[in-house]
C-alpha cells in the first residue's frame, strides 16, 4: 500500500526488453502480457495493460491501431531518454494505453515526446469508452510526470497521448492504481498530487 487508501496494482517500465542502449526497433501492435517477439516474452508486460498506436491522431475517440510496425522500442539514451521506453512508431499516429481490468481509478506515467513539441494532448476514457476529460501536459525526451484520478464511480479504461508537434509520443513508468474515493459530482481530477507524492516516496526508498 503506497498511502492511505491507495493500492498500486502494477508498474510497467519496459526494462525487461531485450534491446541495447542507443538502439531502436519497430514492433507490431499490440504490446501486452501475451507478446512474444524478439524483445519481450509472454508475461513480461504487466497484466491488464495494452499499449498500441492509434491512427486517429488528435481524434482518439475510436481505438484504431496501425498494426504492423505500429510501435517503436527505444533503448536507453537513444534520443535523450534515460531508460528503455515504447513510443508510437509513426509521427502521424498517437499512442493508446488500454487498461482491461475495469478497476483502475488512478494512472500515472512519464509523458514523452521525441522529435516533436514540448507538450502532449491527453484524452482519458472510461471502461465504456466515454471521454472523461482532456488536458494538455508537458512532454520531453526524459519524460514529464502526469497523474490522473477518476472519481464518482468512474474507472479508467484508456488513455490516449497525442503530440500536436508531430513527434513520437511515449509513456514510461506506467503506474496503475486503485484509489477509493467518496461519492462526488466530479468526473475527473487531473494532475494528482497524491499519486505524484506516492511516486516520489517510492523512488526515494
């Protein structure tokens, strides 16, 4: 338990990937617990998480993966990234993080952008693909932390990341939480100080 009422259910950091520092390689969509390719074996990606490209660019309302070569795996220090990470392989695509267990109410990750702008548009969807909210956040090669919590009975089913500067969007250190909340009229809260604080405590151990 990372804090009162907060339960960390999984973290995906891609560090089990078989790729050397400074290297890059394309991968097919999707990347999930069943992936079996040159870089990941089954069980090495967190359960209940799917990572894939989206051809919709800024319009992320529909899940629409590219499929072949939809993702790129970056070794550490390939493009200023401190760790291994996964991005959308084509600059015209966006990136989807899909949470299949239908119980995640808090998500945090490092928002990354390569060869593009310094910001990213984030769309958060429920488990029934209802748009809960959108925001614009900072993004960089090294990553900028973003945290979001769904309240009022909503759960997070998908997060879409889009770089309007036509770069390659990525997410690293993806944290999946169950955060009990009292009933409220609010649908979503962005920039969770609680998740960010819990992350700092975990990194300082």
